[in-house]
C-alpha cells in the first residue's frame, strides 16, 4: 500500500532506455557509414538526450517534500469520541500526501479539508498546505498513523527534496495518538502544539540558533529528539547532520555548518507528565505515564498472568485496582472488578516535526542582528508568548523588523487555516486570523521570519519567532457609571489554570485584588475610573477608560509566558461629568541585574529653591496659565556611583503616556519648550521648571510623563554620557551594559484654574454640561491588539500676563 506508484520509476527508466536505443539506431548509423553529416547527427542526439534529461529532472522535483508537522485535538460529538488532525505538508509545488492507519483502530474519516497556508522564499519554490481531518472513533484507545501512501519517483512524490545527504531519499512521517482520560485533568490527553517554517535560510559563516515552538496545553514537559527509527516510519534519512546540534530539553537547533544546500531535519516531539499519572480507556484498561528521566529510561513493570492477552503488539495484564491511586474510569461500574493494565510507549504522544534549512552560498559581512539580518522591534510579541483570540473576532499581531544594510522584502509566516498578512510599511506587517467556532478552546501556533536582500540580491533571514493563539470565549460583562467600572468574567479552563496569578494593571493596591469580590464561577472587580492602573484615551467623541486582567508577572522585567490577557473598557461621551479621585504617586520601584533595586521619585515643588514639595493632599495641583511649575526627578539606588538621565518628557491631558494628544517638553535629551529652565542639581537629581499651559479643547488637567535611565557614573558609551542628541545626528545604538532600561514615570494632574474674571462667560471647566449616566452597558471584552501608537502633537496657548493676574 505504501509503495503505490513506485513501479512508475521502473517504467520510466524502461521508456527512457527504449528512447536511447531508437536515437542510437537513428543517428549513429550515419557515423558508422562515415557520412559528412555525422557531426550534426551527434549534436542532435546530445541535444535530445539533454532535453529529455532536463524534462525528467524538472518533473522529478514537482512534489518533493521540504517539511511537515502534525498535531491532534480531542473532540466529542453526541457523546462519541472524535479526533481532529491538523497536518501541514510542504512540497516544491502544492501537493498533499495521505496517511494510513498503521496500528490500532483509527476510526472513520468524517471531514477532509485542504487549505493553502504560505509559499516561497526568494528564488526558492515551496508550497505549504494544511489538511484538517476529523475521524469518528469507537474508542479512545491509542493508535498510530504513518505517511506516505503515494510514492512516485517520476514526480518526486514521497521523496525528500534533493539535499546534501541524498538526491533520492524516501520521506517518512508517523504519529502516536493517545486520547486516554488523564487522572490529573479528568479530560482526554492533548498533544503538544507544534509547527515550523518549512524552509529556513542561513548564511555559511554565521552561527544561528532556532528555538522551536513546543507548547503543551496540558502543561506537560515537552522534548524534541532526533528521529532514528526508520522501521516505524519516524524518518526516511534518520539521524542528525554534522554541523548541527539539538538541545532536546529546550528544543533549540544550532547551526555551525558551512556546506551550502538543503539540509533536511526529522524530529520527534514527545510529551511527558511532570508527575506520575494514569490514563484510562473506554475498554476498561488503564496505564501509567511517568515523568521523563534524563539518562535513565524507566521500565514498565508488567505482572504475568494467565489472563493476559496480546493484541496489536500491546500487552494487557489483569490487576486489582482497589488501591489504585489517581485512576479514572471512562464509565461507571457496579462492581470493583479487576481492570486491565495496558503497556504503551513511555511518552504520552509522539508527533513529527520536519523541516529544511537551506545554507546559502554567500557569507554575511556581519553576523550581528540588525546589520544585515533583520532584527525584530517593538511591538513584535516575544517568542513563545500565548495570545488570546476570540471566536469570530480577528486576532491582529503587529510585527516590525529593521536592517541597516539590507532591504526587507517579505514577511514569511505559517499558521492555522485562514491566516493572512497585511503590509503596513517596508518594516511593519500585521498578521491576521479569525477563529471559528470549531477552534474554541484550541491552541494554534503561528511562526514568522523576515527576509531581506542586499545589493547583490543575497538573502538574509531574521530569527524565527513563534507565538500561540489561544482561542477562548472570555465573555466579560462590563458595567460603567460616572464613578466606577465593574467587570465580571466567567472562569474558563485557561483562567482557572492561572487564577492565582491574575491581576489588574496595578498590583500594589489591595483594593484592586481580584480575589476580593470574585466567586467560584466568575472573576469580579470594581474600581474607580482612575484606579487600579486604568489608562485613559480619547477620540473625537469619547473618553475611554481601559484596564486589563492579566497573568503577566509584574515583578519581572520581561515575560515569555502570558497566557491570560483580557482587556476591557468603558467609553463615555465627552459631554459627561465624570468623578475622578486623584492621588499623589509614590516612588516608582524597579530592579535590574547589575543595578539591584532602585527608585525614581517625581515631585512638584513650590519654588525654584526646591525646598518643599507639594503635599500629597494638594493633588490635583492648582496652577494658573503661565505660572512657573517646578519639578524634580530623583533616583535612589542600592549601588553607589550612579547618575540619572532624563531622556524625554511630555505633557498629556490624561494619565496615559500613549495619549494621541501630547505636547513634547524634552526629546532625546534636548529641551523643546522655550520656557523650560534647567536648575543645578546632583547626579541623582534632575530639576527643571516651565510655564503652565493648557491644551486647546475641553481638557482641564495636565499630566507630565518622563522617560528616565540610570547609568554608571562617568562611563563612556552610556546614554547618560551622550546628553542631547539631535534627530539628524541620532544613530541606532545597542543598549550599553552600564545603564538600565528606559522607565516611564509620571506625576499629576495639574489643574488649570480659570481666572475669576472669565467665569461670566458661562463656560464650565468640566468636560461638559450634560450629565449622562451609563449604567449596565454590556461589552464583549476585546482581544489585546499589538499596535504602534503615533502621538499627535497638540497646540497650546500662552496667555498674556494681564489675563493671568
């Protein structure tokens, strides 16, 4: 069955030999006769043979394999077991090879759909398709499938692309599927989530490390190993190429090889529980699964019994399960009859992950990211992050990259069926995907690379970046009134998994704790409009208050695990009186490697002598237009010899540094407002003052936000040592190790007092005249959208002295 079409190679060879015999008889006889046309006849023969050879070579590469993967998802329909396969295959031109059941009962196929995902790198042809199949199963017993069914050397079906190891190597792929009911979750076992770009490209001289995506929805430990078992259809070539190393624990592949051409890789991805569990099956049998032990493989102990039998190379043994821990049955029984122990493979499942790396023939002048190889920029999500996606709502992932000496020409990606990309600019793309009801509670990997060309059309690819889209139905009920926001979110499985880590934007306030009002079924939070880290934005007609329920660790600088992020908001018409309670902001505390713990304190002062800061009870601070405002930012650090640098400051009408309305005060260390005065201070302080102003429009408050950095004092090359950098002279620099990251701090608001002689105008200093209460408005919580925000510079007006006095 697996060699269907293999006889075609022999037939093609015979036809080619017959053709050669005919050509020899037709064209070489004049040579033997010594005719004057002998030379021409020989040239004709060579031309025909060459054309036939080229034709054969061309068509042999049509369906050559370049990469593939497979994952499975348990499904249920009318109380019966089902399984969904998502199989990706990539060939030179679009072709799909089928699988067959090789072990156990694989059920009957119900659904079969093929969709195009992605294709082609620069001057390399490949086509990736995803096939979705659903199978109705009679049981949840383990089974195996294997590829391919069709083999044809004439078109390259069932063969790897011609590579440095072989020009005609068989392609093989297999998967072990186990849908047993887990004792730790009470649900069917789920496979790891994997995918891969079918072809990655590297230069000969630069070492590259590719971090493969391996996410397990059950929280199991995942390892990647080199496929070695040809007899079980794990691989066609088998083994790992020289010049490459694989870290099985982290699933990372490092390239140091210099030989150019295609390098195929055949890996097996396996998952192991983190503690011993049992799997229960619908026929009454069960098995144990153990954590993976490095260097020592635990052996399954099987007690011999006269009642044991063998079926499909699997051993069953009768055991008394009276004291069996963590055993979960798939059905109810009325007697404590002995159950059947099933011996299976050590991992919970086995999945194929296959791809090709093409080593280009050129060498890169520089191996540093950002020079020739594109480097990812914000807001590109980090590798391995989990992004929430919602049914019938489009997930948008904004990605950006840049290279100084090459030109970005493409973003190449892979993901689930229906995934698209939109080009925003040369550097920026948006990846879009809209999940359907069928994808609910599923986890879907998305991977992408940027591709750039130099002046000689030589290719440079970025690092591999992958994320996981978690399709959930977080239905939030948001109730808004003129003073508070109330949010209620049903506790789904993914929320329960991270429940102890969930928090709002501000984790320092005990009143913002999500456990305070939540119950067994719902997360509940009630907050003031400007509390708990709520951000404020505005558009032409509305003021919008936004917050998030997230599982991100607030104590870490970066995170690679971000499984829950539920955004919610309230939008109020601008003709609405809102009651906001303002509080003075305490010092901002941070911690970074090399600098330990450090803080930044932003204060307003009463005079330019900076002796007395504004008391916290005076916030919001009342100021008049053109009145001098005095501000001080001060740093404290657990290590000596540090200095503070204020790189930028801006004013906004809301406590949101990303507000589209903003006025720049300091930029790149350079003063931009001509009323600003810098006052003498120590290395740990920055003192400045400026005249008060108002934003044109219905904005009564002003917040000041600054970006600050802490550096080692008297160290060259740091941002602190560079001072003011004009736009024309600014150059891209790598961050120095002797400085911290940039941190955003703010203080305010400043309340702009309207002079008494203006009160007769009838204008109110509030946002409007009409009081509109918005109570009980229900909103669907939105997906977090990664996007770049472009500031809109606001005009301001300075009033004459006579208008102030």
